[in-house]
C-alpha cells in the first residue's frame, strides 16, 4: 500500500491534514526557491511530507488557474514557475471571494470595520498613496 499523502487523506504517520491553502502556500514557497522553471517532480521532492505526485499536479493546476504560477512545455512534460508570492496568493483569494459576492460594498464595509487598528492604519496609508486622490 502506498503511504503517500493525498489532498483528502491523513499524512503518513497520523499527523494533521493540511488544507488546500496551506498546500498552495508550500508549493509556491518551493517554486520561489527554484533556480528557474522546474518540473512537478522537482517540487514534489522538496515539499515536506510525502505528497503524491498527483496531489502536487492538482495544486499546481489550481495555482495556474489563479494566475499564481505559469507553465511551459519542455520536451514531453511541463515546467512550472511562480508568478506570485504568498502575499499575492492571499490577495488573489481575497479578490476571488469579493468577486463572488453581489453586494461588494457590504462585503468591503464588513471587512474594513473588522480590521485591527494597525491593519486599518496600513490600509489608510496604502489608499492615501493613490494617484487619483480627489482631495489633493
């Protein structure tokens, strides 16, 4: 029996199951350390635990759909490269959630009012650096 972990099973050794977001972040982290475009097998070898090759391919495909990685054909297979870092991936997830809601203003209002004072300060600074600030 193969003891490699899949996205829907417990890791070998009975450890906790990793969520999709955590796996995506780990794959992106590995890709960001790559010397250039690399194969899925290269990524698989450098991930913690023993993920099945098919799980790595699924995560890479999901990241590609989110425009967080690119792939190029090299010979008979593909090589992969990160186009986003972990912060970029989180931003893509946030944007996807926002895009899926009909009342964007309500979602944004709820989000902003739940920010910590420090996060609110950072957001205000970022918004203050826009080129189209009507109060300038």
